[in-house]
């Protein structure tokens, strides 16, 4: 697979070359962990890639759920994208300036909503900045654009489906959290959650998939990380993490090496770790 693939991942050089394309839409999807004390919208207002729109992961979500940034209803996603001027016929490139690669979450959301021409910017805003490429602080001129949404239900799993998969072993459940959290040796950053992992799951920390400059490793190297963690790639996969953000990094990585039969557990450990009736495991997988 080429490094630049407008359906998964594009380089800063690719984006710079296409920045003035009339049907390109750039999205800043920066999001930070609650304790990070950073305001992604304020940072976007101060400096962003030319023409970028800001995607608020917490706002464009299902507010009927007590869980953070769950998948928004289709109508809400469509209305927000229309107001951002993102719709049918657009090539979308999503980037972030986040330690947790939040752009992958929005990449996956677009895929869930049936949009295929969407890629994450490899290396994100930090790489763009390091190369001294153009930035601006003015909002883009937005024109409404309709988006046709066909929700791909197979790309997302709920707690009941994940519980069944854990018992039956018919899916590989893959956890993107750091090893200490997976093993239950570290406290969860969100209060009130138990420590450990879903029984039967494997651990592929999302950070293991990145180079030192936060670019994604090559498809072959990504595949090797999954295999080294004991993942059976012949099975369909369910990815999970803390709150459904870095699980999408695993989804993007699998897409890069050609594995497409995966889904994201939207509630992730924020849901599983909160319910005493759900079993947990500790130690190594």
C-alpha cells in the first residue's frame, strides 16, 4: 500500500499539494484527556491548517448517553457536517494536535457514517508545524453541503455484543491502552473505574504503532505489532480503549494493512470498568 492513501492516511506533503483543491475539506479533530488542561477549540482559533474546520468530539456525540463522546445520532452528525460545509463529493483530511491521536476517532466516525473518502494526516499538526508549513487564525468560509449517510452498523459494537464476544471467543478483542492499565497495575484516569481488562482480550498499546514523530509505522510493521501481541488476524476484531478514542487508532492501523473486518467498542473501558456485574481480568493476556 502506498504511503498516501486518501481513504486512510496522507502525508503532510500530500496535503500541502492538495490544499487548494476545491473539493478538499480539512478538519481539526484535536481532543485531550480531561486532566490535560488544554482547550482544543481555543488552540484551533489561534492557529490551524488553512481552511480547516473544527470538529468538537464531545459536542458532536450522543448526549442522551452518560458515557463520553458516544457515536452521535445520524441526524445530528448530518446537521453538524452540513453546518461545517462538509458533504457529498468531498475528500476529507482529519488532523489533530493530540497525544491520543483523536483524529483517528473522527476518521472512524466518517467511516461508520458510510463516508469512504476520508484520511488522517500522518504526524498531525505537530509534523505540519515542524516543517514550517502555512498556518492561519481565520475561520474558513463555509457553504452548506448535503451529506448522504449510510450508517455501517457492523463497524461499532455495544457492551452486550462485546460481552458475548468475550465469552464465545469468536472475535479478537484488542485493547489500545498502555500495558500498565491493561494489566490492572495502574489506576484508571477516570474516577470510579475498576482496573484490568476484558477477559480474553489482547493488548496492542496504540503508542506501539507510532514512530517517534507520531507518524504511523509501515503497514508491515503495524501487522507485526498485532501478531507479536498474539492477535489472531484470521478472526474479526473488536477494538477497545479508555473511552473509544485510541481504539480507533487500532482500527486505522488494521485498515492500513488490509484488515477490514473490525469494529470499535464505543463505550470501551469507561463503560465496562464501571459495572461490577461485568467480569474483569488482570495481569497479562
